[in-house]
C-alpha cells in the first residue's frame, strides 16, 4: 500500500514538474524560516540563564520625556548602581 502511494506521488511530481518545484521550494523556504525563528527565540529566552542566580538579574529602564517625545530606553546613568546600593542598605 505504501509502495503504491510513493509510486503515485513520484508520477505526479514528474508529470507536473514546474508546479512540484514551486511547491517544494516554498516548503523548504518555510521550514528554513521556521527553524531560524525558533533558534532566535530560544536564544532570546535563554539570555543570562548561564548564571546560577539568573532569577535575581533585573534590568532597569529609563523613561525620559525630551521635547514632547517619550523615550523608553534600557540604559541608565553610571550613578544608578551606587544609588541603588545606598537605597537597599537603608
């Protein structure tokens, strides 16, 4: 039964060459894009997970209003570390 299905599939691929090439190329491109996106997402999820205290890592964002424009940046000034240390010791 499986042998018959393979024969029919090969006959259709040979009979409709242009259509088959378009479909196989599209499938290959789709699978390649999916794999690249999956690899990227896994890398982003695992960011800083090598550290044994990864659950204690935080990111401080800056929300700045500059000339009527709101800026949301993942950076802060150099003084923020020392300020946070002083606040947590109190």
